[in-house]
């Protein structure tokens, strides 16, 4: 009975966002058909999806893999970087206070403004985009992780003191696992920030990548292809987010 | 184990708060000693000092013939097991892994220690739940896990800070009887803080009472025979006499 109920809840959790999305697409389809809006401004969703299926392999796949590589490489560097920086900061209140404003500043800076400066120094290389992703994802992972590292109940610290645990043991067996929910919040936000940063980098240093494609299609009034590319970008972010959320469910089992 | 002239002073801004004022007492081997006192009298601080969690400002602790000035050193903590008021289990570890934590910290490896985890779980009636997470357990079961964890590394002395304080009345009573049985079975030295007169009379051999100023004001020998400590203890003459005496003392020190 309980298992059946769990299954129903799980199914409802999957279906609810899909139904909501289908409703938006349906409404958009009706709006475009009824309003007679110019297809160069807002193409019908079925046209956008048609273009996506027909032309993805030919026109978008190369840039898709390029952007995916940028996002994944940058994100994979940002994870240990962000968590490592948070671990260092958590060892000293003063260091933590000194670094936090810089981290917030980094989160606030749009990569669109930083990439041209990086290009001036490094040229139009893929590393510039990866650095942009790292600079955007690392601070958000770090800030959330740091907040998790600070939220340790004093009674838990006393438990570890009562058995004479070392600082390293307290960190690895208490502070780090205790912070896992916040670490995963940072990782999930990091997925979104990585995708946004990669797009910003593409737009500012455009010779390849999905952001460059969006810019090019919009410029030549191929709005349907521009939207199709935006969907691909959104899908990268969503899938990355979902993968991390699934890993979180497997690891953070104590929070329902 | 004996405590000699223990003082604990906390700095609060420009003020100094004396929590423990010249506390001296001893705990006999295999004895079940209870400490009682009003809230804020420093009994939890005293237990933390006994368990090496905090160091005294002044005074010494004598343990196994050695006097320690700055509290119990790390290498001696293996001899102590600490039970907290709230279960204090690690939510991300199963019951088994929570017990395993002490073995990891004390570096106790080998099959005999792994076996001991199951023995301790059996002792507290949780042998069927080794792979359950704390959030899936009831309050009483969590506290039992906390007790099993404190015993798993086979300490000489068990320190308990109001271990049943956060539980409902029925579970509290059940666990008090279980604790008494546990003491009979394991013959460990037990030092327990409690705010319940009945609980103290049921389990202890001696009761120390502190006042609000952080001083020991009474020491009472619990003369109720161990055989009489069962469900009908309430009708035992000695119990009635001691309860009346303790109720009076507790009432007096609250003033």
C-alpha cells in the first residue's frame, strides 16, 4: 500500500512539470495561430520543434558539443575549486570574512563583460570560455558550501570532542557530510550558472558555440532556428541540473 | 575517579560567570552515581569536564592514579562513553555506522569490534535495525542507539547528561529500567545527570545534589536494595522515605 502510494507520488512529480510545459506550449501555439503574429518575431512552437529535429544534426550538433565541452569542463573545475576554497575559508573566521565579499562580487559580475578582456589577453581560444564558466560557477558553489560548513550544531562538535577526534576527523566525518545539502544546492545552482556563463562567453567571443549560433540566427531573422538553439541550451542546463539532483537523492538520504 | 576543587569560570564580555565553585567528589568503581540540581547549576558543565569535552578553570581530576590539571587528555578518552541529552546521532549514518564512528575515531579495527557493534545493538534491543537511518527511528530508539554508541568501544565509565530528558514519560520510565539492567549486566561505572527524583532513586547507589551557585550541597546514599528496584518500587518504604527527603531538598535548593 505504502509502496503503491510512493509510486503514485513519484509519477505525479514527473508528470506535473511535463503537463505544465505542454500547457504553455499549447497556449503559445493557440496565441500564434489566433494573433497572426509574424513568424520572424514569434514562430509557432511546432515550427521551432520541427526545425530542431530536422536541422540539429546538420546545423547545431558541432556547436552543441563545443558548448557542452565548455560547460562540463568549467563545471568540473569549479566543483573541487569551490568546495576546496570553502574548506580553506571555513578554517578561519577572518579568512572567511575577507573572502566572502570577493565571492559575492564574482557572482554579480556578468561574464559578458569579462570575456572581452580575457580575449584581449588570451585570444579566441576555448580556455577563455572555460575560465568564464569557472569564474561564474565556482563562487556560487563556494558560497553555498561555506554556509553548510558553518552550520554545525555545537552538540555534534561536543560528540566528536568526547571521543578525542582530530581536526581532520571532525572535518571529514562531521563538517563535510553535514554540509552535503548545502553543497548540493551550490552544485545545482552551479549547473545553471555554468550554462549562463557559457552563453555569455559565446556571445562576447563568438566564433563557435550555441550562443554564437543564437546571435547569428537572430541577426539573419531565422527566429525559428534561434529559438530551437535556445531550447537546446535550456535542455543542457535542465539535464545537468536533473543529473545533480538525482545524485543528491542518492547521497542526501536523510532529508525527505 | 575523583574531582578535586573543580572550578569553571566563563568569560562573558567584561563579566566572569562562575559555573562550578570548588567541586570535590569521587566516583567508586562500578558505582551508579546520579547528579541532580536546578537548571543552570553547572551539572552539564561538570559532566563535560568529566568527559574531556571541556577543561576546568581550576582543580584536578584523578583518574586511575594520575592527576590531570587541564582535564582528561585525549588518549584517555577511550575509557569514557558519553550519552547526550538529545540523541546526537549523525543523520547521514545508519544505526550501525553511528556506532562505527567511535571505532573509527579510536582506531579500533578487526572482526571482534564489528561483532561488538551487533552485541551492543542487541543489548539495547536494536539488533533488527542496523541499517536504519536515525530519522526512521522513534525517540526512544534513537536514545538507545546513543547509549549503544557510548558503550561500543568498551569504556570503563559511562557519562550520561539527562539521557531521557527529551523523551515522553512512558519511554523515559521504560529506558530507566533498561538502564538499571544494563548497569547490572555490564557492571560499568555510571555517572548520570537527571532531574527526576524517581529516576535517580531507581537507578543510583548515590546521589549528589548541587545548588544554583554550582556547589555540592548534599550527598545521599541510596539504600534501596537492588532487588527491590522493579515496577513495585513505588511501594517500597525506603523509596518513599528517600523520595520525601529528596523532594524536600530539591524544594529547598530552588529557593
